[in-house]
C-alpha cells in the first residue's frame, strides 16, 4: 500500500469525467482502492474518488466511522444514483482537493445507489444522512464536479485563490 499525492484545485485533471471499470473488479483495482483508502486515512478524510489521486476511473472509497470507532471502509466501483427523494438538506461540505474551504451545499436527503463492492459483488441500497452527502459529493468527482461549483462565481474564485496562495506559502516555507 502507498500514500499518493492528492490533486488540488485548479488542477485540470479534477475536471475530467472518469471512465467506468470495464470487466471484472481485479486485484489491480483492489490495489488502487487500498492505496486510495490509505491516502484518505492519512489526509484525513471521509471519502476519496480515484481522480483525486490522478486516476480517471469510476472508483470511490469511504469511511464514515468517527474517531475512536472501529474502521468501516466502503468501496464503490461504477456507482450509479438510480433514485433520489425530493427533500433536500444543506450540509457544510469540505473537499481534500479544496483544502481548508468549507461551505454549505444543498443535496437530496436520500438517494438509492447501485455499485460493485471490493469483491465485485453488486449492491443496491439507500443512502441517508452523511452517507448520502458523501456519496453524492464523491460521485460528483467522477463527473469532474467539485462542491465549490455549486457556490457563486465569487466564492468559487476566492476558494481557488486561497488554495493557490496556501500552496505557494507551503512551498516557500519548505525552502526555508
Ligand atoms: O473528508 C471529506 N469530508 C467531507 C465533509 C463534508 C462533505 C463531504 C466530504 S468529502 C471529503 C473528502 C473528499 O474530498 N472527498 O472527495
Ligand atoms: Ni472531494
């Protein structure tokens, strides 16, 4: 397993549409999911899409367990949202690709999803609460959409500028 670098805005790869996994879920896909999970835990974050480490495949990992709770990794290959409810809920979102920026996004409160798990077995289930928020946030990454794309142009540009400046500052501090 290995920790990989997480891409941050304005990296153009974050705008790519990720490609479905063709054929069965292989050991190679599982090795990628292992790396993604390790990278996510290290960050730390509660979800990660493959494109965030530069791999344009429709693969997501997640762990919604709280600090002190037992780890509960979840793996999603080729996930699809097949149904949503009309009710929406706002949630203060963040993203490892837009570090240290948080803002409210309104999304359907529950969604029904289909995907293949770590072993390639099909799953069909409803997601609610934080699970619903996170899976919709992650599935947006597969379409090249970030949570800041739902904010005003001003807020989005400010967020990108802030991340850019923080990156420059970190590089400069590293040199000293
Ligand atoms: O770690 C993360 N926390 C989070 C908080 C609120 C809504 C969504 C998320 S996902 C984010 C990790 C990430 O960027 N996944 O793509
Ligand atoms: Ni994200």
